[in-house]
C-alpha cells in the first residue's frame, strides 16, 4: 500500500500475487499519475481470474486506513497478507543531516513509518482473531548504510520499519502471524523521477553527464554490477507470502545485489 506514487515493485508484486491465486486490493493516494492507473492494475488482476479492488487511501491517516480495511474485508473477506510499500523520498533526501524542514520530516515519517504501523494495526486485529496472517514490509538499504540518504528522514523512517518488523514478529508470532521485511537496493523504478517532478524538475534539466557519473558510482558499490529489476524484489515478496516461507519471521532480507554484504 502506497501513498503517493505506486512503484513498479508494487505493481509487479500484486500481479504476482494474482497469478499465485490471491485476491488483491491495490491502494494509493493518487489513482492516476503519469502512465500508471490504479484501476488498470486492478483490472489486470481481474483478467487473471482473481477478484481485485482499487482503493484510494492516504496511509498517513487512520480514518483512510480504517475505511480501506472495511472495504477490503467487505468485498474480499479477511486479510491474510498485507504488503506495506509506502514511501516518499521527501525533502532533505540525498542532502545533509539537517537539510529537511520540520514539515518535510513529519510528512516522510507519516507515510514511510507511521503508515506501516497503522496498516499493520488495522489488519493485525483480524489476523489475531483468525490466528493466522502474513505482513511483508518493504524498506531500503538506506536504513542500514546511509549511502545516499545520509541523515535524511527517508533513511531513518526505513530503519524504523526494520525495528517495527522485528517487534511485530516477536509479539505476533504466538498468533501464527509472520512479519518480515525486504531491504531493497537500487531498482529500476520511477520513484526518483517522480521525486524530481515533485520538486518542479524535469528530466531534460538534469545534466546527462552528472546522471551517468551518479549511476557509475552506484554500480561500483554493487557486487553484482547491476541495478535490480522490479520483478526481483517482487519475487522475494511472493516467497515470503507463500507457505514455502512458513518458518520465516522477523527476517530482514536484503535484495540489493550485495551492497550491504
């Protein structure tokens, strides 16, 4: 569930879930941006023979999450799997420790950490009652190595997601609820481009040579020597959602080409 711009990881992940036999609700605060349409994603899942809902919701607001949860349970039944994939880079990303304003800090934390907690709490109560459930959080390598987002609210929020994952795994295990997190590295998504648009920048205004050098520096840090495909993140989410991972909980799985090795 994402608040602003749903990423390729989310789109591919929900399609993977549909292919695997799940009914899927896809949620975002923006339902139509660039070439992505939330309703179209739901329709793709419907074409696979599964039921799907497209719901507009702001995961930083409890009232939206409660309403979203009611719609999902009314239409699709109890929630068995929750994928938290909210993220905005926000102000101060890529800068120094004190570059973000108070408002930018609050917004990033509300989406990228508070939203995970609120969504987990909203569906977790039902999971406790049914004594089964699976929560998958998507965090970032910025939570552990501060490579790019040094000191930014984004990296700190994702570090909080890792702690939240371990806490929920320990407390909810007694109810047969598994909680894990995917520590994602660089992936070929539009999130960075969307971040530029939010700041009033266009790709044509980005110096090509600077962009090339930035990518070259990134690739030097990746032992596998390439940026991941979104499907490679989604495949790990599918593993965690399946019974193949029935004894995996509290894990922070790095999918980063070896960057954090």
